[in-house]
C-alpha cells in the first residue's frame, strides 16, 4: 500500500507537470481506488496540495486542479515537483528570470550593508567555487553546496527580508539542475568569473560593481538554461 508521502509526491508531480490540467476534477473515492490507500491518506495529501494553492476542494463537487495563477509558485515542494516533471525547463528558466530581477538589487544592498564576517564568507565561498570550477568539478556535490551557500550568504546579508525570501527557490533550482545532469563540470567562464568579481566588489563595498557582476553571472546562466530542450 502506498504511503501518504508517496501519494502526495506522485499526485503533486502529475499536477505540477501538467498531466492533470487546471480544471480537472478528481474525487476522493477515485483517488482512493487509484492509489489503494485509505480515505484519510487521500485527505491528508489533498490538504497539503490545497495549502500550496494547487487544488480546491468543495463538497459535492470534488477536488479541482486550480489555475496556475493560484499556485504558491515559490513553494519549495512545488518547485521540486516541477523540476522533476515535463515542465522542468520552463521552471528553470522562470526561476532564473526571477533571479535576474532580484539578485543584482540584493548584491547592491549587500555591498553596502554586509558585516565584515559576511563579506569574508562571501569571498571565501567565491574562491571555493573558482577552485572547484577550474578543477572541472562544477557538477560535484561540493560545488553545489558552495554555490547554494554563496547565494544564501549574499541574500542573507542584504538586510531586506523580502529579497532574502528567494533563498529557497534559488537553492531548489540549483539542486534541480544538478539532479537533472544539467550543471556543467566546467562552469561557463562568464558565470564563474562574475561570481568571483561580484564577491570581490562586495568585500570592498563597491555597490555598482557588485550589482553589475551579479547581473553578469545571472545573464550568463539565463542564456545557458534557455538553450535546454
């Protein structure tokens, strides 16, 4: 018998990937029969999907898949499902476009507001990315961990909680790219170079350069991911 987690994961991926399109009506009884689980398990899974805005449940109607505009699109679980579905390329591009809108502004603020310890950590992480990238380990777990930590630190240090809130979506898209085998062993030179230069600008408090170099690496990444099939 399937578990709550497996039912939620499978149903979430079907909705996130478009197999169950907006407007599709499901019934608790039908889902119970399909997955071979109790009504309680189905109700729990539906409750989680409702919290993410993916479905709406009404008595005597059933469970209706919601329009995409109603989804909590920055929810990490929803992002993971989309990255594991046929919508993967679309999701990666959308999140990278979001990064382009947000990260340069965050970098400018970080250059102005970061503590000395935060500046030092950003510089250390950029050096680690450079070392691993030049060694052809851009697709390694160590590179991924350093990359996530770099962006976490940059966003944490900007002093604006609204900008900091995109940390998890960025971590999910970085992880999803690697899990899909889309992260190159040798990072695109422009992207890696601009990570290092952005860190150096933040360390010395140069807001204009920090913003410019972060925009440079996100634009390089966006060009890369737009080429995905």
